[in-house]
C-alpha cells in the first residue's frame, strides 16, 4: 500500500498529534473530571446533509508539481472535486515557508519561487515559472464550476529550512530574527532560527508579527473569495514562546509579578507535551501561562478578523484546528466557546481559561478529525465522529458552521490497515461526520489523486446526502 507524505502533513500533524497516536491511553489522565461520553449534542439534523458544505483542502507543496504552472491541471482537478460532490475548496496560498501565492504589496513578502515536494518518490524542488495569478486561477475556475473557494493561510510561520534550502522572510531579513519564536529546550532558551530544519514559527505575542500578518490578510481579502481559513494560527508547541517579549507580557498579565525562576516556574527546560501529560502537579505559573497564551491567540484572532472584514465584509473568516481539544493547549489555542467551562473537565485549565475561547470570532471552523481508518465511529476523541460531535458541543453554536473529517493520507503511516479498509473508511467518514456536525472536511486532494480514491469520496457523499434528505 502506497503512503504519500506531502509537506502539509507537518501542518496538520502538530507535535501532539504525532505523539498522542501512541499515548492515547494517557489522555484520560489529564482530566480532573472525565467528560461524559453521552453528551446531549446539538441537533445537526435540522439541516439535511444535502445542504451542508463538503470541503476539500488543496495543499500548496503537495500539489505544486501539478498546479504551479498549469491552469489546465487546476481545471481538471477542480472538476473532479465538483463531480465527486465537494462544494468548497480550500486553496493553500501561504505555504509553511511564509511566502505567498497571491498578490500583495506588503514590504518583505515574496512570491513563492519553489516548493519542496515528493515527485516520483524523490523530494525535489518544484519551481513556479508561470506569471499568472495562482489564487485567481482557482477562483476563476472554481466559481465557474459552482464551487466556493476559500484561501488557506499558514499564519504564524515565516520560513522553512530543508535539505533543499532555506526560504522565507526570516531567512531573507536578518533584522526579523526577533520575530521568530524562542523555544524552551533542554539546552536552554533558543531562537528557532538557531535550530535545525523545518518550519520556522513566529512568536504570536510579538505585535510586529501580528501587524505584518494582518497586512497580508488585508491584501488577501481583496480577492473575490468566499472565505479565508486561518491555518497554523498557533504557537509552535508547548516549548514556545519563551522570548523576553513574551516574558514581559506575561508578567504584566500577572499584574506586575516578576518571575525570578524563568522559565522553571512555568515549564522546566526541555519539557515536552508527553512530560506535561504525565505530571501530577504543575509548576507555579504553568496553568496561568496556558491561560495567557490562549488570550494571546484570542486577541490575535480578533485582530485578524477585523483586518479581513475591514476590506471585504462578506468573506467568511474561519480557522482550521485539530480536534484533540484535550491536549490542544499545547499550541496555545482555545477554539471552544466561552460557554464551555474547560476547567470543569481538565486540571490544566484555570477558571478563566474559558474566557478566551474564540469560537464566536469564527464564521466557520474546520476540525481535523484525524483518527485511524479503523476508528470512524464513536463519541470520544480519536474517532472521526467523536471529534466532530465533541467540537459541536464545545463550540456551543457560537460558530455557525463546524465541519470535520479525516486526513486520508497520513492516517496509517505504519501500513497496519489494508487499502480496502482505507477506501471504506473514506466512504463511511462522510456520513459519520456530517450527521453530527455542519459539514465535511477532507485533507488532502493529493491523496485522493495519488490513490485514485475519488470514487470512494463520491460514494460516501452520495450516501450521506441521499440518506439524510
């Protein structure tokens, strides 16, 4: 069985996603009070599945070999998506290197010259030589086909380093090094630019970073888009950010307290998410730190929304988040409603953590329901249906549209499941997710193409729509 890895799996598979696939049983130990399995979930049957959107993501790097220089290939695959029953496409226009595939006049930004992608089993540079507007090509063809077109926007990233080379504003402009996140490593607090390869994150608490991102979003909002989906709108894991900027902001948040044992009173050097999950007691300021980081991201999302709406009020402002809420504090994000009292269920949440749930700032939310192909149905995390049900409960109706679904390419990296099981999981996932939330979301188009699984997506969509009309 072929397993295809595109660059985007690093986006969707946050560090906690990778770790927790193997430590699932530890999840239950993070709760001070276990969430009930049999929630009274909001009624998602009032609207039939035929009226609910079906999203498919189009990763930039994974699809660059096909789309970078060919409008014909774009037209071909959007037609396939339409014929399979998808109603919405999300086009990644700011990959993990932080460069762009749309027009902008913001200082320091640069059009994507090349992206690293797997081509015939070899990780290679794929160059863009075409001069036509990449995003506009998707908008033109998508709208012609009757598809809604959303722009996916990798947010808190400013560079990427790989065996192929370095890219992004953080590499082009040394004066921006202070924008990069500082991580609390076992070797000490370290700027991510001084670490090895991979995506290079910004510090979300840096106001210059926030202004830069909002300026880019304003230019993006000038397009005739149906929506903008914030991706990687988060911190770079539990070890981020421990810069002096963030330290001072946190101390101010505490009311002027000076933390003499920094970072130890927040998080000991080198602590990982698996270490945190295993903790019986937390350092002095750890839970307050989680609350503070959630506020940083809440405030940023409010700024980003205002930036978009100030240019184009009709564009839907939305976000992609991982469905594993029980540990999503790792990346500093509370995507729930303030009406969901997180501290009633999780010992890591303060009583004020709920105040920074940003669901009400969103017009739409895509939930990564990234469970194994063998776990389509259920009511808990790490089942596709459970992820979607729990997301609906946690958002409490604050976000009008919550859609969830699987990553159909990275859900079985150990090849433990047969191809037939994977195909059937695609079929089953559509109705399982749509029946309990407001839509369906599949990552990524490249996987359907590589494994020729369009027919299974269509079968699943047809069944979900016909059985719930």
